[in-house]
């Protein structure tokens, strides 16, 4: 549905305010949808032409029931694309539409300027529509059940990627294996049959030496480990090495490409929502809300940033950290002199009138993700002001309880939950384990055990793709364990695990 003349005028007004604030965004195309339409698109991740799958249907049912029973409501949805596409709820009052439009322009600014989105396709609408068409074509050709079963396996491991690999520049490309062998020919020790010099060309003919050379090359290939170093991008490794049909390889490639497209949104949830909340709040309170709308705005905004006990609200943490950074850099409350000062009264009245806060938050928006954002700017004073604490699950009482109010504990737990979006680090270590073509993976243990049922489902689906037995090395109950699946049964056995080696492997990578 096209915008009404009133909404179209509001769009131009809010766009002008966003530009005045210094935001730099893609063009935004707004569409007005009913609650049912917006639930359908939200279930598909914002892409109405995405490939069909039962999990999208389940998500639609969840969203529909939540809306029907008043448990949740989608106010807006915006897509990282050029131009940005944003969906407005038809039933929202004008005041809410103002809030949503201001929120969307800030999101678009974040998508365009944050470095972690730099690698993402700005034509995602078209590319994901193409993905959907290809998968529908495979379903018609090879059978809907076959394609959906394989797609289930791929989607269950879509998190096994290296989210930071897009920002790594390799010093040199890996040389082709034949090129490596040619360079190392002089190291091949071919055992010649002893003979007199004048008889050598008869006793050791050229054909014989060439055959011996090929034998040595083959032995070297067998001894060479694949991959040469542990690799975290499991999907890429499977695409390159798993025995797949062409259509299966293409589907796995599609899943991997979409996983990398969505990954930055998981890496910057706190920053992105905090940034949008910061600017919609500023525009609504200073420019947009009328006297009649301000109370409703305050009610809806307070609900957005409310932080229930025991939970982290990304909107609240994000916006408050941006405000804290802006205030500290405006007053010069940072740097060595500030850190060394132990005079409480002096620090309380500290104000160098640097007025660098606005410039600083734009810099932060450009170069950080959630982990570096929290690590760099979360302070002890901030935790005390907002009553943050660390918590843990008490197995005896069956409830979560406060475990610490110490700043270091709070920061450590928060960073632990955010690192790799809370997912475990899994690496491919050996694709020819025990010289039988079995896939061997390693979990980089950092104090949090794998969920056993999830781990078994994962290696089951990996085995389906690899078609040979799959193993994953981890730590359970303080002991090294090897979880295995051969296509028929799951096995678990003890294995020696060097926890320090896990950390060393991570540092090297």
C-alpha cells in the first residue's frame, strides 16, 4: 500500500530533520501493511520473496498469536538494502508513525556507515529473491521432500561460519597443490638402483624415475592434513570438500551467503537499536511530537527501553551508553588524566568543555560492534547508575539469581554472552580423521559446555552432508569427550583435551 498524502509529507519532514542531525542514509521506501501482512514478511526475515520453508510458517504462527493475544506488536521493520525498504503498521496512529520513521532513518544510517555491514550486499532484495527462485526450481526438479530435508540440514548449521573472516585480508593466496609440488620437486628423494654410470640410463630409465616420483607425491598428499590449519568457516569447507550434488552445493552456498548477510545484525544489535532509539528520541522530543502526542510517545518509548529484572534490553543499554559517551566526551571525562584522578569531588565536577561528544558517537557508530562497544565504553559508574549485575542459574532453587555486583564480573558475563552472538566456536580440524575420510571438529571450550542434544543434532546433520562419520571434540563435566555419529548411532568416548591448546588455537586464528 502506498503512503497517504499525510504520511508522505511526514516522511519528507522527518527526512529533513534526520539530515539536519547529521545522519547519512540510503533512500528509504516506506510501505504500509496490515498487521497480518507485516507478520508474514517478518516471519520471512523481511524478504517477501524468500525461499519457502516450514520454519518461516512456525514463526508466522508465533507472531500472529502474539499479536492476537496482545503479547507483542511489530511497529516497524527495515531492510539493509539500497534503497532501504521499511514497513509501517497500517493501524498505528500518526504519532507512532512519526516515531517509526525517525527510527528507520537512523537504522538506515547505521546500515550504510557501520564497518561491519560494509561487506553485505546492498541489493539483498534482488539476490534473496533469486535464491528463492533457484530453490523453488530445485524443489520442482528433485522433489520438494528431498530439497526440504537437505535444506533442514543446512539451516541447522547456518551459524557455523566465521563472522570476522570478511574483514581479514590474507597476505597471499594459497598456492595450487600442483604448484607447491613443482616447487618442492628437489626435495623428493627418489631411490635409484645402484649401477655404473654408463649403465644408469638403462637400469634407472626415465619412466621408472617418473613412476617413483608420482608414488612419493601421492604419499605426500596422503600425509598432508586437510585443512592445513583449523578453519572456523565450516560451511565454506563443506561447500569445497563435501561429496554433494550440484544442486545441494548451490543450496548450501545460498544458506552461507544469507548467513553472512544477517550476521552483522546479530553482531551489532545493541549498537544498532541504541542508535535508532537515540535519534528517534531526539527528533520526537525536539521536532516532531505535538502536545497531544507527547504523552503517548513517552508511554511507548518507556515500554521500548524498559529493562525487566534479569534481562538485557538492547534498546536501553545501547541508547544509555551512547548518551553516556556523548556526555563524557563533551566534558572531557576520559583519557589518562581522568583515569589517574582519584579525587571524587574533582571528578564529580570535571568539565573541560571539550564538546566532542557528538563527533565521538558518530565515530563509535562507524567502527565498533557490540563486543568492542561494551568492552571499550562500559564503565563502573555506568553499571552502578543503571543497577546492572551478573546472574546465574541456581540448580537447587530452579531460578536465576544475582551472583555478583562487581564491575569486572558484570562486564565479563556480558561480553561472554555477546561474543560470537552467544554461539560456540567450532573448527574443522581434520577431514581425513584416522585416514578414513571422517570429519573431525573441535569445540573451543571457554567454560561453557555444549548442549548435548544440540550437539548430537548438529553432528547428525553434518554427517548427512559429509556422508562419512563425524566427530566433535569438546569438554563435558570437566573431561574431554568425543561425540561421534556414523550415520546409524551416536557414540561418546573420552579423549585427552588440552584446554590451553584451545585458547592458543583461537589466538593464532
